[in-house]
């Protein structure tokens, strides 16, 4: 902490709740010595809507649209975690086609979410052009979702027992065209951003998250894989058809912002691979199992676990045998990532805080619930 | 694992059953830190989820620890009274317990002894009551 | 940093910028993907979940029988009041039906619950009003086209 000069007084600086780089309403109380961060206290709850409490007063199908509003950048992962937990409670088997469609939806959402990460991360670090490119490609995915689900962000399209509806004509072709386009666009991002000297200087070696610390704090997803830990729920506990698909779990050993960024960039390529396999193998058949009008799961508890674009998104549902859940708990990866953030920020400058915060890719909707 | 837990914690282990990949145990509050430390020694390094629910007559605080190498889950349920509950904090063992414990305090009113910074987290500091209690 | 290293670094940095500019240039030559909203309308797919409408049968009467299935299915009480006409005709029909767009999640659970296919979410996405009351729709404002007419 000593600079060799006269000791300076610590000052407290509020970053947020209205700050373009806090990606929502997050307040970071930074304690600074000069420009160096000595301590950080994240203050959350600005977006708390009490979704877990609301769920207690809703029937099982009614809870579903609320899950979209947690991690709003990838609503299908939220739907999936909740639906998985409820289906475990019910012991419900889902038609094969629905499983494939779910994976298609999940992976499209993963790419969309990572594109938002790419866009905002680049924007935070001064590369505004990439922001526009990221949003442009994301729009192609939004088009696919609107023609299938009739909504862009809050799709609620993974339903208990299957998916909301079958894909419309032309969907497969349009999705395959997207799969052909995307790798080329990813190459472009790499050319404009990944190799850029300024971008590298701001991300390489910045914001170290040691793997042991990450695991100890419950970090997951690209944040943890950027620290070299090969943990992916899709591989560890394959749900739907992930067990039959061929994809790699991308890791980087560098533990820095660049590592986390590269993991996400590579993951988009893997998602394209998964999408292509699913679209080509898509079986015929029903897309929704028979579900009773009033869903009354037997007493018990279930834990639905999904690899969302941010990490392990899970839903813990306790049933007391009534049509309304006794408890619905959402385990949000960003919540854990934000709790380890103070450890990652220590010793870095204020300017790096933007890069480090951007690199863990939080969504406040799921943090505050 | 069940046998080992039983021989080591005896009375404190209220129940134990294996459900698929989940080992569900229920332990008395006093034994929680030792059980957690024991689990961590046995590979359960990852605190997947820490939460609670109101079962009507009592609260259940649920700790889900995961062994990333084997994929096994250890679900530790700790019963607690509905008001004035005090549990030992797991923050010294799992850093990831920090915020979830604050959340449980905020929403259920369970106090965690030994927590470094037990404040409300989602609700404002002047909020009265604990909304997830039924 | 030695002088040669510094030189190499400067050259590589400059090259990385040139490479990036090439990407910008190729993109500048691509056709435009944005639309001049609101002058140019974005095509909205048929399945879009927008404003709620009531459908009418061939006789021009409402299909809705005020059975309350949609009200029970709604997660956010966006359909607070439904009243029927006490079966003066052959079947009960809706007399009062309120849809509160400000509460609606546009999840489509009401449409799914409807046993008579009487309501639908339409392609109309721009639901605006000058105050909150404008967002509360009564039956008059919820009427959709009768059978055979196009939306």
C-alpha cells in the first residue's frame, strides 16, 4: 500500500447505481488510495422484485414467465432450470424433439448473451464499433426467436413438459444460415478486437481470479473456466440431449480478463457446433408431453441445474403437494461472481474495475431477483 | 460416506439418505461447521447453493456442496426455529457462503454467528421483518 | 524494453490497428441492416405475443363465454374482471372483460388456457397511452376482427 511518498487519505467513491459500465443498477463502493482500489463493497438490491416470494403465490405454470425476468439476457436457461426442477418432481418424460428444440433455444440464447457480453465489454474498453457488430449479429438470433416464440427476450418458451410450440417452417434453414455466418463473424471480431494492442494491454493479466478462490466462492461458468477449471454443468450433469452432443468445454489457464473473454469467444463457436448437430439431427414427433391442467407435484424437493451463459444457474423447488410451490429458490451465478469481485478488484486501478466487472458478465436481474 | 459421517458425528447426524447422486443429510446446528469442514476435506469444495425455506413449523437451511471431480452432491439440511434462529457461519470454510448467508438473514431472519458482515443484502437496511417467512 | 523490442512492439501494434480497420472497412461496404423506425415498419411474425384481442365467431358474436379460465391462468392478474350475461341467449357471453396491459407479461398462458379459442395475442407491439388508464382495455377496445376478416 505504501507509495514511498506521503501517505494519502483513503477516499470513498461510488461507482453506480447509474453508471454505464455497471450493466444495470449496481453500486460499487470503492475505497481508493490515489487511484488504487483498496476495498470494494458491492451494494445490490436495487432491482429486487421479490420473485421468489411471488412464486409462492403462483401455480407451477404461472411461475414460469417470472423466471424470464431473472437473467433477461438468456431467459431460456432460467426457464430450463425451473422446468427441469419441476419435471424432476413430477417424474415427467419429455418428447425427444422437445429436448432437441430446448437445446437449440438454449444455445441460441447462449450466443445472444455472449454477443451482448462482447458488445458491452468492448464498449466499456472503448471499442464502440464492436458493440455495434455484436448487437447486429444478436439481432439475427432475436429474429429466430421472434418467429418461433413470438418474443425476443422474455420467451417463456421452454414449458413444463416440452416447449411452447413447434418451430415454424423455414426456421431450420434460417438457423443453419446463421450457423454458417457466425464463425466468419467471430473471425472478424478476433481480427478487430482480440489482437488489438490496447485491448490486450487492458485485459491481459488484469483481475486475477485464482482457481481455488473461484471454486471456494462458488464461481462457475466462463468466469471459472477462464481460471482453468474444467467445470461445465452440460458435461458434469448432462441434461436434455447434451450427453449425445459433441462439443468441447473451453478453458483458459490465465485467470485474467483476457482468459474469461477468450473462453466466451470460443464458447460461441462451440455453441454453433452444437446448434448444427441439433438442427441436423432434429427428430420428428411431439413437442410437448401430456401435462395435467393443474400441476400438483408430490411432496419433495428438486434441484434443476443448468449451464447458463454466466455459469451454473439452478433452481431449487420444494413442493408440499399443493398446486403452488412451497419454495422456489434461484441460484444465480452472477450473485456468486459479484461476491468474489471485491477480491478480484483489490490492488487494481479504477479504470481496471470497469474491465474486471465487465469480464465477469453479470446481469443484475438474477442477482437481485 | 454415510457410514463415516455416522461414526464421526453420531447423534448430531439426524438423518441420512442417498438419492441418486445426492447424499442428503440432516445435521444439528452445532455440528454444522465440522460436517462442512469434513465434507471439504472429502472433495466437496464447491458451495453450489445455500438457501433456506419455511416448512411451517421450522426453518430448514439447506447447504448444497458439490464435488467437482466426481459430480456428487452433499445436501446438508439444518433445522432452525422460525424466530430468533442462530446458526454457525460457514464463511471461514466457504467464501461462497458469505452472500447467501446474508440473504438468508435478510429474507428469513436467521443470524449467523461468526459472519464477518451480517447486513441485509437485497432489502433496504430499514426494512422491517423477513419477507420469506410464511 | 530494448530499442529493437520497442520497435517490434510499435510495428505489431500498428499492424493490429490496420487489421482492425480492414474489418471496419469491409463492414462499411456491407448493406445496411438497420431500419428507419418508425417510418419504416419492421416485419412482425404472425406468432408475435402483443396486444390481446377478442375473437368473434361467424355470427359476429364474441366467442368468450366468461368461463374465467384465462383469469385463473394469468400469473400477474392482468385480467382482473370478467362478467358474463347470465345466459340470456343460448350461451353465456362476456359482457365485461378487462385487460390491464400494464400488468401483462405477454406470456400467452391465457391464450393457451382458453377452451374456446376466444382470445389471442396479436402482432400489435406498440401499446402506449398518455396515462395509466389508457393501458386498461375494456371489451370495446379488445374486439378483434370477426371470422373471415383479416387483422
